[in-house]
């Protein structure tokens, strides 16, 4: 399926190749799990394929795909949480590799982000990961810029409240 945008023809396959990794990273940041992110992007791409005649003619089809990922995440009815339980003892022997403080902080940040309501999480991911301004986030989420700022403030407040006292000093 090929679509002409201006003077350039963009096929669905080309659009997927050029945007898939970015969409997967966005979905991973939103869902917190690799498999959920893959499912989310696959669902979005399947829907986009059916409507590519229209989507492909847009000025920025990649922005439309990003919006589709966020909207699908916000409306997804399936449980996106990983039900695996950590074990008290590892079945394998440790490799002797030193686990860095940075990785521990990253894991803690993932857990805290996953506990936020979906709208707040989406705002924070779009603001700090996708580096979008409030008006573009508002367009993606179909809300006002003040709602975006309110969700960002509430989300950041919840994240700060979840930090241990000694981490706030750094």
C-alpha cells in the first residue's frame, strides 16, 4: 500500500520501518513491560494499516502513530501488569557482577511510574521522554494544556512523595 504525501510516496512498510523502534520505546515507557509494549504497538499498527490510505496522507503520519499508541494505552482494557513474582533466592548462581546504584534507581523509577494513573503517566512520558511541549501533549491526549500541566504536577508530586528521604537530598 503506497500513499503519496506531497511529492514523496510513503508506503505503510516504510513508515513502520522508520517508526517502529520509536513507537516500541514509547509503548515500553507507558506500559512498563516489553511484551505489553509489543502488543500495544502491534495493535496500533494493525489499526493503522487498515486506515493507511488516510493516515499516510497526513503531513506527519509518525505523530499520528504516536498519538494512536498513547490513546490505545489509555483505553486498553487488558491488564498490562506483569504477574511474575520475584523470588527470595535466585535459582542461578550470581555472576559476581556488581549491580550499580543507577540500575537500582532505574528499577525504582519504573515501579513508581507504573503506579501512577494512566493519564499522569502518559503526560510525564510524553513530556520527559518524548520531549513534547504542553500544547502538543494536549493535542495527543485531546485535553487542554492546563489539564496537561495539572496532570504533570500531580504525577511529579506522587513520584516525589514516593522517594525515600535520603534520595531527595541528592
